[in-house]
């Protein structure tokens, strides 16, 4: 008889199951909303970081192209920076004339 009483003491009724179910659903919804906000913020930051890194690489490559074009050995004075034609410095023009 003692084991039957122990089993009845830990049993839950249908009302308790409904309360636990509602509490579980509310907790999961709140957790889902919080996780979506955190994940959205992380993805947004990662996206911005990728865009900034790509732009930095492109600008660095263009800078290298301009530097190589104005190099004193090649004397290519028709350099462009993102399609904008650049005038070489006076020292480069003089070095290429002589």
C-alpha cells in the first residue's frame, strides 16, 4: 500500500498538464523571440562586416593599380580609380618625360 500512495502523490491531473503546457508554450515563444532578435543582430553585423571587408579589398586593389600605373618604370599616365581618370603628380610627369 505504501508504494501505491507514493505513486499517487507524484501523479498530476489533467488541469496540471494544461497549465504546464501553456507555461511551456509561453516560455518557448519568449525564447524564440529573444533568439530571433539575437540572431538577426548577429547576421546584420556579419553582413556589414563582409561588405566593409569587400569594399576595403576593392579599394586596396584600386590603390595598387594606380600606384603601379604611376610607377616610374612603366610611365603609364592613364590611371583610373573606379573609372575616374587621374592626373599623375608633377614629379611622375617629369620623370616620365626625361
